[in-house]
C-alpha cells in the first residue's frame, strides 16, 4: 500500500477512536478526492447517514470557482441541510486530512451556515 495512504489511514483510525456521532450530535465526515469533495452527517450509534453533500451537486458544479471555494459551498450546503433537519451541533471528522485548504474551507462554510463544532 502507498505509504501516504497508509499514514492517513493510521491518523484516521486514531481520530475515530476519540470521536463518534449521535442522533443529536452527528459526526461531520469529510472525504477529499483529487477532483471532488464529499461530506456526510453520520449517526454512529445507529450506523446511518443522516445527510450528505458533495461538490458534484448541480448547483455547486454550475458555479465556476476553484476547489477551495467549492469546498466552502459544500460546507454551507451541508449546514443548510442539517438546519432543515433541526441539527445545529456536530462533531467534525477531518478523516486524517490536515486541517488546511479544502478541509478548512468546508469547516468555515459549515460554521457560516450555522453549524457548531
């Protein structure tokens, strides 16, 4: 396995040991591919995804902006979906990625949308 991938996996497991989501305070999990970004609100007690958003949604793809700005739009999109469900508090799961760039932009977009970490 690629050493960079396995290093991220180790960090990811270390983070997941400490945090988990509940129905009242779900886990906001982020996955970053080279091209797109995906976020999910996860209830770990029941093992279900409550809501999700990605940079592949039609309204986000339509906007011609760079990847960091798209990430911010994804953050605000998940914040809007969670507020529709009545969720205001979440646990942020960066999934082993460094809190910088696109991951930070998602967090800022979600905070601006009204989510509390």
